[in-house]
C-alpha cells in the first residue's frame, strides 16, 4: 500500500509538472498562427475566394440545363378536346388528359465585351488581397502577443526587485527591534520600519497581481480555454540586449513599404479598382450569345405508343443572339463614374497607409532610442543608489543614520531600479518591433 501511494503521488507530481509546461514567445506566436479564431476565419475567406475564382472561370463555358414537365387536364363539361402539339392536332373525348414534355437547353455567352475574362483577373487580385489580409491580421496579433509577453517579463523582474527590497526591509526591522530593546531606537522608528515591511510586501503582491493580469490578457489573446494551464517561460533579459544597435528609421520604412501586408493590401486595392473601372467601361460593348435546345413530348390522347410519340415530336433549335446597349437608363455611365471614384479612393487609402506606417515606425524608433539613452543613465543611477543604500544601511545598523535617511535611500534605489527596468524592456521591445516591421521575426 505504501508503494502504491508513493507511485500515485509521483504520478500526480509528474502530471502537475506537465500541466505547467511554460510557453515561450515562439510557441505563443505559432499557436496563434494556427488556432486564433480571427485568423481561421480569414483562411476560410481565402477558401471562399478560391471558390469564387472557379465560378468566374466557369462563366467562360456554356451552360446546360434539362427540363421536364408533366401536366394533367380535366374538362368535365367538354365533349371533345383538341390539343395542338408540335404542329399536330389531336382530338380526344376523354375528360382527363395527360401531357408530358422534355427538353435539353444550352446557352453560351461567346462575347460580352471581355467582361468574363476581366472578372477572372479581378477575382485573382481579390484572392491575393484576401491572403494578404490574413497575413496582416496575423502580424497584428503577433505584435500584441509580443507586447504582452514583454510586459509580463518586465513585471516579473520588477517583482524580484520588490522581493529583494522586502527581504532587506525585514532585516532592517529585525535590526531595529534589537536596537529598540536596548534603548538605541525610538518606538516611532520601529513603527516606520514595520510600515516599510508592509509596503514592500504590498509591492510584491501588487506586482504578482499585475503579472497574473497580463498573463490572463495573453491567454485570452491566444484564446485558450479557462481550464488550460498557462505560464510563460521566465527568461530574464540581459542588460546587454538593451544596448544592441537600433535599426535606422529610414531603412526600416523603406523595407516596410515592400514587405508590410497593409501596404501590399492597399496596392492590391488600387489594382482591383483599376480592373473594376475597365469592366465598367466594357459595359458599353455589345454581347454575343449562342443558344441551342432539343426537346420532345407526348400526349395521352394520341393513339400512338409513347416511344413513337417521342420520336415524332423530337425537335431541335439553335440560335445566335446579339445585344447592343443603346439606352440603359444611365446604368453603364453610373458604373464608370462610381468605378473612377473607387479608384481615387483606393489611391488615397494607399497614401494614408504609407503615411500611417511612416508615423508608426518613427514613433517606435523614437521610443527605442530615447529608452536606450534612459537605460544608460538609469543603469549608472542604479549602481550609484545601490552603493548609497548599502552605505546608509550599514550606517543605520551602526546607529549613525536615522530611519528617515534609510527610507529615503530605499525610495531612491527603488525608483532607479524601476526606471532601469522600464527603459530596458521598452528598448528591447521597440528594437524588436523595428526589426519586425523591417520584415524580420519577433525574437525576444
């Protein structure tokens, strides 16, 4: 029984470790690319666009349809009924008659101003646009994931700082209580030390609350079930990573104009607008169509056998139709005017997207460069404040510094460490975003 209990406990422990498998940034990105609902809907739109392309291609070929009709007639007050069918008159005294007809009809639009061919070309552009929109959606989601992931890493490291300060505050309280016992420290000073301990513990709890909140947002973005265990890979970013060279904003913008999906989508929109204008102008051209059909029928009043009737009533036809638009209630002219407006709108949208992209990249670059400079200054400030805090802490232990000096040194150190962490992670995130906009992968 003891061995069994040990085995069960080991199994539960192993299951718990497996359930708490951590998520790296790359795993989050890959999972979102495969499982995100919005991305999946976009991929369904791609499949729908492909089906529409097949339909546009099929419009080049003839259509074929079969028809069949059966009818029963009842004339209770007529002595005789004469039915003319396929040029033949048949008379009957039956009050109830049955008639059947069968047909096979084909129609082919030989020429409609080339609209069918242009529709195929336009649908291909639409398919490319749908695929680019899927890529754009995915990149937007990946960017949000990276921002939340870095926010979690930043808050985890901030929590470590708070934990270190909490441990130091506890030691200071213990030392202060010893000094109070020997009459070397006032009770009010001990109360301040107790308040410091409570504040540092609150800071730790508050940091953990923020971590849990950011993880929940990240989990929601990945659209994981509420019962799915989730925790990120706790990788502390080295300070050297914040000192890496920052890509130039001009170079990033030039590459982004070639690779970013929102720009490619806007260009495809202009291509689509050009095609729609071309299609609208072709509405003024004539169209040519060919139709053909074959049919047969039978009538119950005919004394001949069903097969004989079908044979004798068999008929076929073929025709050529030409349609020339002369007056169409301004339909074609309106279509052309609206297509021109759409073309101008698409050009303006492209210009707007380019301007917005440039502004976004410049903003990211400014945040990266300014944060890097703040990090360099904050790093020096942390080292200075750490030395100062250690010195004042030793002097406090020796009774050479009062509680006010100690708390002030602690606050200065905490502020310096927070500034350093914030500037470090801001630099790392925005540097990676610049490379992402340049066409690279997110690698934090």
